[in-house]
């Protein structure tokens, strides 16, 4: 298990083989930098959820969700509150996990506490994950009261030369939800043994790892830097994807604008999902990339594992094609 954030003296842990995100979500906990989504390596609905903290389960809330969606979902979501050994007043809340434990039970970090569910809070492209945040016990049902996370990431800026070229995308898998593959000639950055798509600044320097939905969500983040100037633009190489609105320990948050548009061969996509990955999600040191279709099931029958496609990225501010390379 690795530490992936802390607040109020409480550390959150994720499995060493999980990938994760702080800003790839439209919900308020991510908008204020107080939540993390952890995607277990099994990537299976009903797969194990491991507790991110040691403590006692003090609250379990079962929530009836709204109307069914066009993709399979569970009827109920759950909130699990664990009071860490380090605190009496605060809890760690885990969402999207059907518990296999009861209130009053003690757990040790890494214990299985339940199974991943497919919540109706999700979009169709949202993969199996559980949501974690730290908050006062009295605010169990209010994500707006969760504490901003401190992130222990530090990326040393690196100057790069802007270049253009074809982006080859090798398809790994195709589902109703998304296309997963490996994009050659894109820029990637690493922090320790974590890696992801490179963020660059206005001076053409790599500044960290991009974290967010480009451009289907309104917010995103750069992991590894907290020194970017407010209002400065974050780039996916030659394309601006947003402007910095806030910095915090280990990250800079940005608001979308201008948007980018992406194409796989001649088919327009909804966007690109950017995460923080470990080596378990790499091929020849290149991390996977998740492409989001415009409609559920759009690529079924059109693509299959092993297909080689071209990925194109267009900046909507001037509609000039922006191609990326490493």
C-alpha cells in the first residue's frame, strides 16, 4: 500500500498496483481537492475494496439511487465511515463499496471491507473504483465539508522542444464504455514510480502529470507542481486545456478552457481520461490511455485488440490540428 494523500494527520493508502485520480470527476470533493478515486488493479465490478486506513467502522449508510441508466448499475450506493486510530473527531469516508463488515468492527489498512459497485452517480465510461475523503464525523453526508488533501508529489520542471508528428494509438481493449490503448509519440512524465500524460506550461516546460477528463469535465489538475501562476495556461503540448485557478500542496488545479477535441481515425471522441498510473499499466514504458466515446457502445464492432489507429487532438480555440510527441 502507498500513501496517496493526507489531512488532519490522517494518511490515506491505495494498493501499490492501483491507479488513481484526484480531479478526473465532476463532483465537489474533487473540485475542492479533497477526494481521491482509487481504481483497483482487478478492474472488476464486485471486486475487492481495501481499506485505505486503520481504524473502527463507525457509520454505514445505504442509499437508494435514482432511475436506472442505459448501462448496468446497482440499485444502492453506500457510504462507509472509518474513524482512524489517529483521530476521535474525524473519519475517512469510502463511497461506491458494498460493505462486508459491520459498524463497530476494527480494520487494518489493506483489509478487504467490501466490493466495488457500479453506482448511478457514474457516467457510462467510469471504471470500477472507490471514492475516499477525510471529513468531520458530524459531516458524514456532506462532501463539501471534507478536508483538502495534502499531496506529497514533487516534479522537477524540464524544458522540452515542441515538435509535431503522427500519434499512433495501439488498441488494447474495446468495450461499451471506452477504448484503452497505448499512444506513441505523446509526452509522458514520471514522479518516482508513478507516471502519466505530461502537462506543460506556457514556457514549454513539463510541469507534472495531467489528471482529469479532457475536455468532458470542467476541472483538472497537474500533479507534482504547486508553483504555477494563477491564470497561467496548462497545455497538452501545443494545445491549451485550461487555466490555473488554485494551487495546493503537490498539485495545481485548473479550469477547462479552451476545450480540446480528439479523434480516433475519423471518429470524434468525447474526450481523454488522464490518471496517475503505476508500471502495471504500461507497455514498453508507455502508460495506457483511456479514450471516451461520444455514445455508449460506439466502438463495438469497429475496433478490436491490436488495431493501430491515429489519434488527433485539436485545440478548439483556433481549430488547428495539434499533434503531440514525446
